[in-house]
C-alpha cells in the first residue's frame, strides 16, 4: 500500500495527495537547484516584461525584485531551504518568493509555464557553462603554444601504426593538439548560436493569451531573438545534444592526448616527465609514479560520450510538446559541463610542467630508420622513380637492421652498392635535423614552419572572440 503525504495536496485538482515515494521520484530539486541563479534571472526578465504590459504594478515589480534578490543571496550563502514537496527549482523559488512578498509572488507565473521556464533556464545555464569551457580551452591552448615554442626544434619520432615513421618536431606534435582544440572551440562557439533563442512566452506549449512582449524578455536576457514556434521551443533539446556532442568530441581529443602522455611517460618510451604534482604512487609498489591525470581524463571521456547517447535516447521518439522525460536532461548536462571544465583545467595546469626528455626522443627517432623516406626522396631528386627508390631504401634498411646501424651510420660505399646515384651529399638528408628542415612548407614539421604556425595561432588567440 502506498504511503500518502497528508500534509499537502499538489493542487485543488487532486482529491488525493501524492504518494510519498512518487513525490521524491518525480522531484528534480535535488539536482535542478543548480540552475537557481539562471531561474532567478529568467523570472526578473519575465516580471519586468509583465510590468511593462501592465500586468504587474511598479510596486509589485519592486517587491518581486527585492524578494528574488534576497532569495538569490540566501542560495549563494547556502541558507535557502530546499523542499522536495515543492518538486523543482522553479516551484521552490516561487514558493519562497510568495512567503517573502505575498500576493505579488503569486502573480509572477502569469503568462508563463514551467515548460518555457525550464527551457529558458537550460539555455541560460549552458550559455554560462560554455563561456567557462571556452575560457579553460583558451588557457590550455595558450599553454600548448608556450610548450610548442620551447620544443619547436626538439626532434622526436613521428608514428603511424605506433611504429616509428618519420622524424617530427615535438613542437609540431603539440601544435597538432592545438589544432584539435581549435576545432572544439569552434564547435562550442557554434553551439552558442543555437542556444541563442529565447523560449519564454511559449508558456506550456501554445503560447499565452496575455499581450506579452517576447522581444523585450529576449533582450533583457541577452538573447538575439524569441523562438519562432511555441511547441518547438518547449520541447527542443537539440541545442543540449549539440553541446554534449561538442563535449564528446573534445573529450575524445583529450583522451587521445592523454593516451600519448601515458605512453610517453612509461619507462619503455621515457619521452617525458610528468611532474609529481600530477601523478600518484602505488599503495603496494614503492617504485611507481602513475600518470593519474591523463589516465583519469582518458577514462572520463567515456562518461561524457555516455551522456551524449543518453540525451539522444531521451529525445528519440518523444511526441510534441513538453514531456516529463525532459527532466532527465539535467544530470547528464551538468555532469558533462563539470567533467569538461575539470579535465580542461587539469590539462591546462599540467601542460606547462611537462618536461620533454629531448635526448631520449632524439635517440628514439634515430633508432627507428625514421629517415628512410628521406633517402627515397633523395634518390627521386637524383632521377630515380619513387617505386624503385622505395626498393633501394628497403635494401639499405635491411643492411642497417642486420648490422644494427642507423642509415646515417652506413658508409658511402655501402650505400653506393645499392645505387650509384648516391653521393656524399646523401648524409644531409639522412640526419634527423636535415629531414625535418626539408619539410618546410605550410603545415610541415620544419622548426621554421612550427614557429610561424605558433605565431599565427598566437595572434588569433590574443584577439579572442570570447
Ligand atoms: N522539473 C521540470 C523539468 O525539469 C520542470 C518542468 C515541469 N513541467 C511540467 N509540466 N511538469 O523538466
């Protein structure tokens, strides 16, 4: 037998009080209170508009403003008493307002529904979170630029299939990460465009019979325009899914950077040192220093992608207009925003302290026949067809492997045995420095190009569109 809450009926419509468990089950205040400040901003704009069209007197508006200011302060100080009986953030604030100012508090909801209210709150909330994300992304990009500048001439092996492929500069590798993040930033900025639509006035689903001024409310809340269709705007959550998709792509990128950091910090690669502040030890193995920050970021990427899928499934097949299902959008969104901001922050804090072990990186590039393509390109420059050159170099690599030497360590005579097109100038191409310096075109790994890529990126970053 269900337990019934006898203290309070939900409204005059109900003959029976809500079951106590159902009350808790359907309440969202436990999590949507997170949007309290956005809810208050929305109410202030709505109240100002109601005053302008003559529904609230100047005195009522002043009372509402005073009451909401007090509520905002109570919430900020952690003194506000949240109640499950009031179901959600919207009803909690409205009930407290009525406690504080009386009848004017009861007038605030004129021409409004929680459906357009919550749709507005989420937009305001995501807009705020995206600005925080963009600020952290900016910090991380700056940190990468600084690090790339320090390492513009540092030679390391570049990999394909995780096998040594060709030498690259570490600065170039870091600038690849920078480019990934630049696209992520664009995606979040683009997402702001779809968020920039104001739902208030859509009321429950059909609009309202009051002579509301939706342009005024939009302007007060910093939105470019009111939404075009009331049914759509109380039910639309695409903008939230887009946010989760942008977040998922960003986290996918961070997981790739993390994976590389974890590999590079291992004793087997030993390319970098991650400072102690970003690592922890093992409770059993005293020698361990684990790269916890990148590992955790890699792990958290899965949970953000999970939220994207949860939101897509939440919206799939929902009929118009608002459905209670939508209450389930909050927790994935909040967790997505928190996770992304924390991961970006940890990365932005860590990157400046990553130490490149330049000698070890250099040796690793040397050991892996990383300049084999350069030898082939050299032969092409001497007139050989690329496929034939590929074959000749294969023979040279085999000799290097069997005699445990790098290509640059073979003698001129040994090399000439494979092709008499080879002369002493071949060694300019076989050194790692020569190899990277030759890739001197836009997007190439030559230190000169890396430095100009950094300079170009820096000038874009310092004129931010934040
Ligand atoms: N707590 C609800 C949500 O998060 C607010 C809107 C409720 N509207 C309704 N008609 N039950 O979606």
